C-alpha cells in the first residue's frame, strides 16, 4: 500500500492473490475488490494505479489493472 491512501468504511478486499494500491489513491465506501472468483474460476492480482479515485459501491474483479489517474464512478464494475 502506498502513501496517502484513503479507503472508505465497509470496503471488502479479497487479497488472496495480492492487491497493490499505489500512492494517492482514494477508494469510496462499500467497494468490493476481488482477486479470486469461485463463480467463474478466475483469479489474479489487482493493481490500482497512482492517483486513482474509486467511487462508492464499485466492484473490481480479479486480475484488474487500473491505470494511474483513473476516475471510476460510483457503482461501476472494472474488469480487465
């Protein structure tokens, strides 16, 4: 986890395969970040790039790479 990171309350992180959060990232409340998905047998680490803003209630799926400076609106799903 980088410096100056803010993670909102009730955010869930399934870090079985690793989560990297770079500097100056803000994650809203009630987000879900998964590195393992038993429903469709996918898995992989998640990277959230420097200066990214993740809105409340977002879902980030296994293997996602969020580029630096990304602004993800509330209730969004990021799959990569």
